[in-house]
């Protein structure tokens, strides 16, 4: 049986299938989201940018060189991951 951490990683990696390339997305906060950001950063998927909900999320976006955008600078978000 998988551990809780393994299940979170599986969920984070599965969520990559729903990331629309070339679009802006929203990204929430939390341990599963942290795994999602790591997976996104390593995936090679290219997004226009991500709107962050916290300082911690912003720091992880920067660590994985995922461009961060302000919510004020986008008309809509193609998807939100939390």
C-alpha cells in the first residue's frame, strides 16, 4: 500500500496532464502543491506564467524557474491547481 507522501506525488504528477501549455495558471499552497510545482518544473511543459497564492509558492516557482505573474496582469486563468 502506498504511503500518504507517495499518493500526494502520484496526484501531483497526474495533475500535469491538465496543465495547458502556453497559458497562465493559478497555483495554490500546500504539500501536494509543492510536489506539483516540482513536477511541473521538471516536466518541460511551458506555461506563460503562474499566479501564486503565497510567498512559499512564489519561492518554489522561482526555484524551478516557472514564471510568476500577477493576478492583475491576466484576464483569466486557464486552470487552477490546489
